[in-house]
C-alpha cells in the first residue's frame, strides 16, 4: 500500500508539472506581488510591475530577487509603464506622469499636462529622450515631455483613437492593443486627429510639435491608425481600408478597400499581415497595396456573431516565428445581466499559416465560460508554444499542430505575457512567474 501511494503521488506531481508549465519551458521562479499588478515591463535584465495605486516593484530577471519595491510614481488609477535610459515612467489620474530611478526606485519627478482631459494616459512611449503620454477615446490627446526632467515640450489638441471602434453595429466594441507599427521617423512623429467624419494625419516635429504637413482622410470610413513607415510611405489603416501616403508630402500613393473591418496589422518585410471581419487572413504587398494571398480562418463563423447584442470581439496581435504566422480572435457573450449573474461565454479561434503562401497549417477553436473581467489580452510565441490570455485564463498551444498544452484559470485576471531574451513573464492574481 505504501509503494502504491508513493507511485500515485509521484504520478500526480509529474502530471501537475506538465499542466502548470508550458510545453518546452519550465518555471524559473515565482514571486508574490503585494497588490494586483496592472502593468508589466522588462528592461536591462530587470522585470517591473505597477499597480493601480502607482506602486512599482523591480525584480532581477534571472533570479526573481527583489531589487526594490513599493516606489510610487504619483497618484491613483495608474496606467502605462515605460522604461528607458535608466528611468521608469508611470502615468496616473489627472493626466500626470511620474518618474523613478531604474537602479534604485528613487522618486525623481512627476508632472501634470492638459492633453487627455485629466484622465490617466492609456500608454507611455519612450523615444530618444522624449516621453509621449497618449490618451485615447473621446478625451484624447498627446503630451510630449523631456524624459530626463519631465518638462512639457508640447501638447496636441487633436483627438486620437487608435483602437478602431466601429460605430455601425449594436452594443459590441473591438478590444485589444493599439495597432502595430512605429509612428516615429527620426525626429518626426505621425499623429492622428479629428473624428470619423473629418480625420487627419499629421507629420510633426518631436521637438516642438510643429506641423510639417497634414493630409485629410474624409473619403475613408472610420478613425485611422498609423501602421508603419515603409520605403518612403506612411501606411495607414482606416475602417475597411489600407492607404499609403508619401512620407515627404502626405500625398496619396495607393489604397485598397477590403470592405471588411481590419484587425491588428503586422509588418513582415514587404508584407502587411492582418485578419479581417470577413473571416479571412490577408497578406498585402506594401509596395503597391495588392493582396498577395488571403485564407479563410473563420470556419465557425465567429465573426458573424458580433451582430448580436451584448458581445465583445477581441482581436490579438499577429505573431511571426520560423516562417509561420499565428493569430487569434474571439467573442465574449455576456449571458448574465446583473452583478450577481456574470456567467459569460468566450468562444475563440487560434490559427497558424505559412508566411510565404498563406496556407492554413492548423485552426483550433476554444471555448471558456465563467466570470470574465477582460483586463488585458495578449498573444506571444515562445519555445514552440503559442501563449494566449483571455480575460482570466491562460491557454498554451503547441506551435506545430495547435494542440492544447495547458489551460489555466485564475481567480481574478492575467496580464498579457511579456517576452525578454529567452524568458517569458506572466503576472496573474498576486504572483509574478518567470519561465525559461
């Protein structure tokens, strides 16, 4: 009986480890977090978490040892976490940004600005000695600060909306990260302003915000998003269309109207890769705007379900590894109508395609049920696994055939996984976990 018990217990330990650790990786370390993390970032062999109160913790990336913790960037309702050139930046309510010394956590400065209508910035972008605080939605704006001193260099009165909300449906909205690409070009930056009936793209100087040129996009539906700069072009997504502008003058070069909403474009060499609401995944040639290939990935017609009321569509960032493309999307249907009845249902699709031909290599459906918080969504490819978090669950799929290697539900939420070097970091509930 004792021998049997030992064998059973050993088998359970092996089974538990295979479930709790992603396939092809192992848990390197795990640390308790004092308060639920709302942001996660890495830099220079360090890992940083920030909570809603603006408290920042710093850990050694390799060992998990606490380097410093509890340093505060400023006030409450903190958002955004950026690290660069020896400093850590965090945003908080009343349109404010705070700065800490990266090595010690010592407070250096915090400043308020007027762009963003007193809300916390949705994101902070560090770029060559400049810190850009970006707010989206109805009270949108951008403030440019000196990253060393916090001095405000300039602020825009323009409206920004880089999430691409769609207005011709019922009660659903598109959730996810801002579209990929780099809006910076040396000491210039591309900015978006206006509204759906009169949208504009501006080319600004990062030093003072002065306008070099402005192109009106009134003939294109939806609020535009800058995707990338490419061989003298500025490539922009607007509603159902991809358009190209001359980088020097802002003049139109080409455009392609797909007739379907576009989700999460990503650039790979000469191709723009993205999913669309027609259920296809596209590879578009950036030189001329011509579609090189398209592949049906929505075998369950999930895209069509967004016409129902009370549904949220989540689109994930496109990932590329070893000549393969990975993408996912899903819908959350709110079955409960009260705070006591929040038994929602999430149905999603994860797919892999050949990068050069667009051939569908595998396509998997997933379904989850329970109480969803929708805190953040992310998808990363790491050590032969596709790691996807939706609401308060983490799914891990094998890159070769899409088989599920792990599925774990957390009590509250999980932040989008972050890669740094040969390690992956996951912040969930009150824990920070590192995988190698």
